[in-house]
C-alpha cells in the first residue's frame, strides 16, 4: 500500500516531507519520491529506501511539496514508475495511493489527444487529466479529472504557481493535519504526528484544499464544515492505526483490500467482469490444472480446487510445493498456478521452475511485484493486499481467494444469469465482512473459552475443509495451542481416540450438500464429550441444539462461505492468542518469508 504526504506552510518543505516518509516506512515500500514547488516543480524519486534518496537530494528551496512511498502494483519498482508523476508540461505533480481501474482506456484516449506517458503506472493518467482540464482553476480541474476516474484513490496534487495543495479520496484513507500557519496532508496519521496531533479525517468523495492560511473541504461541489480530532496515540500506536497488533489491523483491512482487488476485474455495469487470464483458453484440453503452494497459500489452493472444478469443470490437482519437488514426475498439466504471498518461498520457487521445465504454462498469484515468483512465471496476477506485516497471513489469504474466484467465475461462459448473481455476491462480500467485523463479542467469548485448552480440532467438509486447516494453522501459529484441521468425515478413522472433554472441536457448517453430514459429525463429537463451537450462517436455528457455543456469520452464496468463515476463524485465533498473552505479530520460530527449503 502506497503512502502519501503533503506539506504547505512557512517552513522548508523538504525535511518535513522526508521525516513524514520515514514515518511511513513501516508499511513496506519499494521506491519513493518527493516534489517541491519552487519556481516550477522539482521532482526527485527512485527505487529503494527513503534514507538513500534523502542523501542524494540537494537542498531544494520551497515551502510546499508532496511525497510518496510506493508499493508497486502497475509496473516494476524503478525510478520512472516511482511517484510523484507529472503531466507533459511538468506543471502538475501528483502522488496517488490506490488503483485506477479504467486507466488503460483513459491512457489510450489521452495519448490520442497528444499526451505523452513515460511510466507503466495507472497513476500517471491523473496529472495528464488535470492538465487536460486546467483552465486557471486547480480545484476545478482536479474535481473534473476525478469524474473520469473509476477505481479507488487518495491523491495529493501540487501545482507550480499555486499556493494550495488539492487532495481527494475515494476508497483510500486521507487525513489533513492542522498546524499553525502550516498544514499537512497524508494517507495516515503517523506521517504527521511529529508536527501535529490535530487531524481531520476526509470522507469518501471529499476534496480538500490545503493552504498556509487554512483548509476547505468540498463534498458534492459544496463546502462542508469539518471536525478536528485530537490524536492521543504514540507514533507506534498510530502505525497500527490504533489496533493493538498489525494482525488485527490486517484482519480489519480485508473488506478494503477485497474491493481494491476486485477493481481490476469487475466492470462498472454491476453484473459482469473481465478475466485478466482466461483459464479455459489457457488450459486448452482436459489435463488437470496444477496448483502449487505452501502453508496458508496451500489452503487457498485447496479452496481454489473446489471453485475451479465447480465453476469451470476443469480437473485440478493441488500440490504442496514443499513435497511436489520429491515426486519423480513434475506437474504435467498444461497450466500450473503458483500461489505465494511473498513471491519468495523457496519451495514454491523450486516447484515453479520444475513445472516450467516440464512444459507447463506458469501463472503466479502473488502479492509482491517484481518478486522472484513474478519473474519466473509466464503470467502474473497480483493480489492487492498491500504489505502484510503480521507473520500470520490473513488479508493476503482473503485476496488469494478473491483472485481464484475471479479467475473461475469470469471465465464462466455458460450461464449469464448465474454469472451476474456471482458477480453481485462478490461485490457484496466486503460489506458482509464489515458486518462480521463490527460485532466480535461472540467470537471473543469463544476465544476466552478456547484459551484454557491445549488441543483443539477444526472440522469442515467440502469448500470448508481447507478453511478448517487454515483455522487450525492460525490458532497454532499465534496462540501455541496444538490444533488440527480435519476433514470432518476423517475423524472417525483414527482421531476419535483423542476426543474428550479436554479437546474442543470447532465445526464449520455451510448450508450446502455437506450440512446434514456435518450435523451428524457434531453429534458424534458431542457423544465423546468434546465441547463444540459451531460456526454457522445467521438464521441457522438447528445448530444451537447440538453445539455448546455458536459463532454466527453473514449468509452468502455457498461458493463464498470460505471467505466469511476464514475471517471469523482469524479473529478466533487472534483473540485466543491475546487472551494467552502471546506475541501475536511475531510468533516464536516463524518468519514472514520462508526462503530456505
Ligand atoms: O509467501 P507464501 O504465501 O509463499 O508463504 C507460504 C507460507 O510460508 C505462509 O503462508 C505461512 O504458512 C504463514 N505464516 C501462515 O500464516
């Protein structure tokens, strides 16, 4: 996720901007840059660390400027793709956080009108649009330009010869920091906290005009009153946006990152979308498609098998990347898809190389642009989770699922009506997750209960079997409670021997063809005196009769139950670990990226 900052006031802007960029470093980034308004606009930017850029930039005279830390999404991390971006005349400089869904179309139109582009980014269309609409009124030009833009953004615009910064947001956060004869603007609070703790939060659709003298906020073309908030957090608290841990922050970011991820896939007509990669064409015949991954990404692959087989009817083989390397026969389907958040997992990279050598067309689903996985693959689809700092994967898993859904659903050519329904459901998922995240009392109560045990089973069937595996993995890695994820039908083939009053079972129910069998499994478990926590859809009145505790999740199309259920289990693991006083963001013996085999 990119970070943006802006300053206008009586002091020199350069050191203030660099200090703000240092304060945003915790978010992770690959390149950075600043622009200062002097007589014109001077831009310095490059791939690499803020500290390196700071050392190379000479003193720039100017009391207004903008800055950026970039987490690449469109175009590799290099000097040209780093922000700020300018128009042809170099009069307008823009920093952007977000994704412009229709940038290809806008870029084509602007090129036809004579604009020259130099970067591969989606963001560069914004300064060109402002240049196109500018008639002596910066605020008006920005407002008009943004009407052309589909997607999400937080932007700050700096213009030569103008005393105001103009900032706007839709979908991505933006705050204004209030000073005395100076004002600040940034994507998040830590960037301004060294200078002020007086902050105004912009709302979606707001446009702010920030000058030395004061600020104005425009909504739907009218100036609105704003409310100042006093931030009492330390810089460290602010980096976690007030959440106690990065993991909790990242769990709560899921509705937004899902929206960000969908922007690239869904059309604005509400009922359709465009697949960036057509699996049916790539596959070509009925040889199985192979999914390769480790850990949490492997669980996403297992969910992917259900989705792709159900929607497309293509046979899918899922392999642990850490095991497939020992098989004599490498993956031999027409297409192999590697799923890896970091893009650097050693086992996954090795499996990818073997699949490629065996002649597979190789697709990578990864969160990190220019990662090793993205360089090995023939095609790459990027998840838009932004940097994930907690060692336990949460939001990266959710968007891996969203990519797999999109790959399958948007390749679905058969039934337009079903397609429209599924696209609608995908669009509604973020809102349903917001509902789940806004009422956590039931989950906290169950977590308080689980925290007293040393062994827990998670059971599910069908698409929720991999979610049982993921729920167990989350619990063990951050709470250090022994947990096993099981296909519910497998318990009686051995693990029943372990069940008793000291082994709670978390049972995941979905109202699909697995429902009755799951209810029977719950009864069998209860008969062995094991306490049962059931995860069930809102309105499910049956389950309360059999389970000791019930966590209710919003009802969704059954194909998507994996997403809501996993978010509930992430929270269950989080609050259990918190109850036990564990170091949640940095669990013992684990690393964020596993670069050894
Ligand atoms: O970066 P990757 O997705 O390739 O990582 C794979 C696993 O190492 C990772 O998912 C690991 O299991 C996480 N710690 C789970 O929370």
